[in-house]
C-alpha cells in the first residue's frame, strides 16, 4: 500500500501516525518478509510500533521484525528488531527512530522467523510515525 492519502503530506514538521497493516503466523511468505507499505521520499520515520495481539507460539523461538528496503538494499530489522519485539508475549513494543527516506521511496516489511515446532497462532499490527522533511 502506498501511503498517498497522508494528511497534508506537503507540510514539513507535521508528524502523523500511520497504520501499516497486520501479519499472522501463517501470512504467506512471512518468513521472507511481507511488504506492508511504501513511505514516500523526503520523509523521516520517527517511531515504529508493533502491537502483538495474539502471541506467536513456535516451539523454540519467535522472531518478529519490521524492516525497510530502499532500492536493492533490504534491512530486515531496521525499524524494530528481535530485541525490541517479544513476539511470544502480547503487548505494545515501540522504538524512537530517525530514519530518512531521502530521495527515494522506502518499502516497509514485516518478517517472522521461528524455530522448533511451527507456530499455530500469532498476530501483530504495525504503525509508524512519519513527518515530511524540507526539500
């Protein structure tokens, strides 16, 4: 989803909370990263939030991350890493950031990796706070 419906995206300094989407333990291709949204160029991500609604329950480890991709460069945990999100416990997990999209759009991806027995449940929602930068 491209976030074309931003409130006054041309105004510098107006921070907005954006819902990116949700994933589940069985979301197709979740282990390779699922694209949730595209943040337009010339914006900065100031905070990322994950809300684990239903805990992920794989047998040994449950690793949920929120990453980004610009061009061909993919960073699976650039926004929220495994030390920030405890995927096996319901709750709200967030991190203050300053990640600029600069001159190119930035794709946002959620990824879930597990070990041990396969998860049979788990859901999470993702949000980011962004604001426009001066050009």
